């Protein structure tokens, strides 16, 4: 038994060293994803921005305001949508209309539901009101810089669809900060490695830009009304019809609205279980992203040796390098260095927990998720 622990510890420590190498590679590649600076050349076609809303949330006014302040030479229509006539987000949209009388802003209040994914139902209602051929879909918790729309439109000139990376913006509590750290120091580095190695072609709800004709070609928003990961599925449908899925050279900010540990765990477990169900083999492979927990497990099983100590030191150094590099590239810090070990341990616990069970909690409701990502009420 002792030999079993010893050899298992050596194997796990070796995996931790591999994971540290992966993290160092992510840090080295991060410079390729610097956001665009200043005004970008290119055409500015008429654009309709679609913003589905669901009640009030932290920084909602600030997030929506950022889309009203775009440095864009072409016509822009902004269509906000809610599905409850008493939704408090209505007041915020009405205030934006008063503050920006020169903007083409429309509010759609439509209670019709088309499937289990309420956000997609909202988008179906909004697409019907779009004036222009170029559609830009963006979640309500996203804040964009003034050059955002110009960068997205330029990236769309080659056809297909466009998405963009996002950072985490933390509220003034530890749970929100931990979520933001998970985005900046684990999620984004993984995307960078995946796209650099041409192993991933992402599509994020932070931004999905495409033309009406392509949306009709992939079945319209109706095709995604019962799917949990609508952004992932839209990207897959675009690629499946022979079109490219590009990443615009601009980074937006996602507000991490979590106020408690329960909210944080529910949100991240939903993410993790969704990814596992959509890409099981890839999700198992993501164990290589957990350098620090693997190093600690290797040391616990194999004892404190020069090899296990080297594994732990390499894991810590690699994760600190990722944080330093991402802070520099993104121009923002999601959280302090001393919280990084806690963030990594939580990520590993969520990874293990997500391997079991098939239900998720989303917007106050519980759903069962089938292997293909199909939602049904619990």
C-alpha cells in the first residue's frame, strides 16, 4: 500500500509539472491577445445591438450606458428587451432614452416564451425588431469600451460571425472577486492556449455578431430555445455551415454579480457541468489546468521529497506568472496574489463536483441538462 501511495504521488506530481508548463505557456501566449487601441480603420455598416435584460443587477446602468457611448460612425439601433412588464430594468432603459435623445433606442416588452432558455426567448422577440442587417448580441452584464463596436464590425467584414474575450469585474465582496479571478486567471488563459493551438474556436455571450442571413441559415434564434449553452451552440452552428468564427481584437468586461458563496458555487457549477456535457473528453483533459491542487495531492500521497517540492514550487511560480502576465495584458487586476491558491483549490473542487449530476440552477430555476445540452425543468 505504501508503494502504491508513493508511485501515485510521483505520477500526480509529474502531472502537476506538466500543468505548470501549460500555465507558463499560457502566460507566454497572452501577449497575442492585446486589445485594440484607439480608432480602428474599416467600414462602419449600420448595426443593431440586441440586449436581453432580466431584472436589475449590479452595475446594470453603467454596463448599458457603455453601449450608448460607442465611437462609431455608422447608424446604430439599440434594442433592449424584457419579458416582464414589471421588470425594474425598464426604468433604467427609460432613463437611457431620456439621457440619449439622439440615439435610436427601443424597448421591447414581450412576454412570449418559446422554450426553456428564457434569454433566447427574449432574443427571438428582439430580432424581430432589428432594422439593420448586422446584428450584435451581448449579455446585460457586459461593459464595453468606446472602440468596441468598431472593432467588432471590422472583424465581421470577412464574413461568418464574431465574438470577443471578456475579463471579470468584481464587486466589493470576496465571492465576486473569486469569480473574476477564475475568469482572468483560468478561463482566459485556457482560451488563449486553445485558440493558439487551434484546438478551440470559441463563441461567447459577451459578443456574438453576425448578419441576419447567416442567423436564418443556422435556424434563427428559435433553434437554440431549449439549449443551455446558446452561445456555444450558435458558434457550433456557424462553423457547421462552413463559416468562420472570429475573435475580435477587443476585450469587454463581465460584471461578476455573485454576492454569496452559494451564488458563486451555483454559477460556476452550471458552467462546469455544461462544458462537461458538451465536450466530455475535452473536459477531462482540462485536469491539466489545475497545477497547484495536483502538486498538493502529489505531495500528500508521495510525501515531502525534492521531487514533490519542485512540483509545488513550479505550480506556484506558474500560477503567479499567469496572474502577473494577465494583469499586464488586460490592464486590470481581478484580485490579490494571496487569494490565488484559494481560487485554484475552489476551481479544482468544482471540477470534481461537476463530474457528477446533471442539473443546474439558472436564474432562480433548476433544470435538468441532457448530454446534448438540452434543457428541461427539474
